[in-house]
C-alpha cells in the first residue's frame, strides 16, 4: 500500500510517499518540503493569505518531485492523505482540495489526518523507532501537550498549556529581543553564547502538582528584564537572556515529562514537534531519562518541522490497524481547531 501525504497546515508545504504492508512500520520512499520562512520574515510572522497562495504554487511540483525520487508513477499510489486540521483554514483548504482532486481524478481513496497525530507518530520513521505504550511530549507551534499513547488512535491527555505554548514562548521572547523570524531557532543559536544562570526567570506551574503548562508569565518576565536592560542592551547580555529563557522553558518541559513518566509508570518517552529539535532540550531529556533508565525517542531532525512524511505515515498506520477507512467521497472539509483526543 503506497500512501501519498500532503501537509499544508501553516507555512510549510510537504509531500511524501510511504510504503506500508499489513504489518511493520511503513517505509518512507521519498519526501520533499518547501519552507515559507523567507517569504514571511519581512512581516515577523506567518501571513495566512500569503501562506495559502504559496501552497497553491508549491504542492503539485513537490508531488512530482517526490514521485520522481521514488521512481513511482502517480497511478501507483493507493491512497492520498492530507492534513485536515488543526491549522490555518485557508492553508488547510489548499492541501485538502488538491488531495481530493487528485483522488477523484485517479479514482483513488483519500483520508484526512490530524496534524498533531502526524507529529506524534513521526519518530516511527526514525532509525530507532519507539514501541507502544509511551508518554508523548508534543511541542509543536501553538501546542504543548503530554499524552499517554497506548496505540495509534488511543490517546489520553495528561496535561497541556493553559496559555502560551513552549514554541510561542520561544518565538515571542525572540521577537522582543529583536531576533527576527522564526524566533525559536534564532534564540537557541544566540543562547549558545550566553550563561543560563545570569537572569532569574520564572518556571510557571513547575510545582503545582499537575502536568499542565503555562508560559505567558515567562514571556512577561523576559519583557520586564529587557526593559531593565534598556534600549542599548549589549549583545552579550542579550545572549545571557536568551540562554536563561531557553533554560527556563526546557527545564519545565523536562521536569513535567519526567513527572508524566512517573505518574504512568511507563519507561518510554516520545518527543515530537518543532521544539523537539532544540539541542538543549534533547541534552537534558537524554540525561534525565538515562538517570531513570527510560528510553527517549525523537523524530529525525529533518522531520521535526511540519512535513508530508508524518501525514502519510499517520494515515498508513491508521489504515494498517483498521481504525480508519479511506474514502471515495471527495467532498472535503477542514478542521482548523481539532482535539487530538477526539480524532
């Protein structure tokens, strides 16, 4: 079974082809990705209308590129999967519209996929894939969640952010420091030259006995510290503040993840989403899991951001287990807000 996956939920257009048999983890045959970072940099963030228009330009050439890399004809695809939500409504409509149009033209079934489920399952394409059950730390864009995952489609929410997500805390703090877009990677690069102990920043909800997150207060503390430093803040102080900010975010993510492992009694942690590429987060999680004799799994670095491979994979794994059916009803809708536990 060959599944072509299309991802267009925000500012990256991704297409991929996976091959799946009745058992075993689906195999990635090829994938291609176009990032809109350069286009949105001038605006300091994603402009939804521009994102949608760019998806229209990119998705079919990327599909052709993927099929060429895989050495497969379009007619050999068995199922076409697409991101149904959550995400930007206009961007989602582009991917779903193209996927359903292709399905109708080829007479192939289509399947809408939850974007976060794609992230959650993406480590199964890594060289060291996890096994069920596990605790998942989802840190993608506006989402920060801890979940118990018993199998595909069996997700129990353990905790989530009550305001800003970790990715938003990275991006908004970086923007206040004048680091541009995308802020998270820029802040992490600057943090390499700073001392994380320089500034005392809050760790919200760290000791409140729940697995929920809150990063809005940290963002406010960063702004307050910048005001204290004044308009002529030197680059070294900015690096120290970047390191202190990163350390505060990462420490909360790590300690809450360890608490989730303890609560569930599980010995396996999966980290997925764009923030999962953060080197400091991986360093601290690796160390803490080693202390507790737990395993931690990540996606390949190229698959941490939004991509078509995770969408094709999620669709294939659902189809393998018989918990979803691809459809030849090509009337589509999208779900910009969609709870993963209800997917």
